[in-house]
């Protein structure tokens, strides 16, 4: 593990936490909800971008892992009345176990075969709620009661506390994944992604590396599902359709596969673009049927533009711009030195 980069990662996380806290105080309750929603997506997309970007495995079933985390949270809080922190840990552990099972089953699958298998998981698993309606509530779902701690005062906004909790979890996940990606495990993932045969000859256990990647990605999705349950207050199968899994993968691709800042960029887009597009459509007097399709169209346009301009995602474009400015500065320095 590269310990020299850890202080920089922690400093960036702390600075981000301060910015989020200030924004949540200055903005209204709806913006607090959006901050929480972005943090939830960041948590899920960060794990997926490591799975796909570092280990080279395509998953269209991470929405199902979010459902596992959300339903675990709802059941524990509803029947056992556990504190949310303990529930969050259990939800992550349960989805980690599910990720290990799926990872073992999918360890020998590649490319479209793996995508198809995880797609089936994403479609089938939420339907379990209809098979046992007495446990999972069928299409009505399960209610989750989540309140702000008493020491914050009676008048403290719940949406602000939700934004803080979700952002804290997202930042902790990003810090852990950043260090994991630079560790030996992360290097093994890259080796497997680039050339499985060469990685195996170098002593890397390819199957174990793949399963580990699935476990990490599933755990992140489970934590995101637990946060989603606490923020929305309802866990129902309609929130975990295949559209969610596709949105998570799209966010990872738009932001930049294999890069944690890319997970942030992608999450910002999938949360803010539909909201902004809907507001524009409504302000221009479009009918509800037309306005409902505007976010999808805007989402597609943004995806196409990003892929055309920055094939490596938004973070790839940011790196290109920073490199461009760096080269320009270097040239100016050389010109100054040459004139002296």
C-alpha cells in the first residue's frame, strides 16, 4: 500500500466534508436531499468502478445488491429496532456474503456472459419481495423510520442529518477504496484485467482476485442500499429495477472507469441532470407525458457527448486538461530560461 498518498486522500476527504457541511447548512431541504442522494450513488458507483475498471468484470446486477442492503436495513430496524450504525455494518456484511456467492459463481464467466448473468440477478432478485409478501411487503414495501439524534435538538432538520451521514459514509468508502486500489490487491486486479494468463504465471490467483472484486463492489452497493432506505423511508422492489443497475454502470462509465473521482462526477450527473432537465421542461410548459421523457433524452445526450469528447470519461478529460495546462506552464518556463 502506498502510505505516502494516504495523507493526501485524507486531506481531500476532510476538505470535501467541510464543503458538504457548509452547503447543507446554506441550502434548503431539497438540496440536502440531493446531497444525500449523490452520496448514496457515489458509494455504489465507487465499488462498481473498481469492479469494472480495475478487475475488468462487467456487472449489471449491483442494483440487486443495493436491494439486499436496503431490505436488510428495513428488517433489522423494523423488527429489532437496532441503531443505524449497527444496521449499516450488518447490511454491508450481508451483501459482502452475497457478493462472494455471486463472485464464485461468476468467476469463470467473461464479457457478455458475465454481463448476462448479473443482468439476470438484477432482474430476478427484487421479485423475491412478491414471493414472500408477509416478510418483504410485496409492492407496498417496508417502512423505515429514521430520525436525527436527540443531541442535535428538536429543530435540527432531518434532511441535513441524512446528508451528513450519507456523505460521511461515502467519504469513508472512497478513502478505503483509494488505499485498496493502491495495495497489492489492487495491483492484482489490474494484472488480471490486462492479461489473465500473465497474471496467473506471475503467481496471482485469478479466481480469488475476481471474487474479492465482487465482494468489495457488493459491499459498497449494500451500504448504498442501507443509506437509501434511511433517506427515502421506504424499501420497495420498484426502487431496485434493472434501470438502477444500468444507471450505476452508466455513471461509472461517464465519470471514468477505474477512477474514484469519476464515481463522483458520474453520480453528480445522474442526480442533477434529470432534475435540471425536468425543471426546464416544466418551465417551458411541456405536457407531463413529454416532460417525463426529457430527463432520459438529456441523460442520453450527455452520455454521447462525454463519450465523444472524452472517451475515458469526465475524469479522463480533467486529467487531459490538467496535463495540457501543465505542459503549457513547462513551455513558458523553458522560454523564460532560454531568454535569460
